[in-house]
C-alpha cells in the first residue's frame, strides 16, 4: 500500500510538470521499492532524458567549459 501511494503521488507530480525530472525520479523510487524493476528502469531512463534537457544541466555544462 505504501508504494502504491508513492506511485500515485509521483504520477501526480509528473502530470503537473511533465518536463521536470522530479516526477520520474519519484516514479523510479516507488517502482523500485515495489520491486517492479523493469518499469523502474524505464522511469529512470525517462528521468535521465529529462535531466539532459534541463536548464540546470546546460548551465553546469557551460560553466565547466569556461574553466
């Protein structure tokens, strides 16, 4: 029951901001905790793709190039 509630909350976060990695990170954690490993891996892959697109990562990349 705990993991199901966590998954519902994670899905709500994803619905509110589908471009953010946070909802997918929470989804990954909930699925992993519920031992749904294949689905957890898919959520993790989506999370990584969202991180690649995030402005924070682009800023870090740019600042590391300047040094």
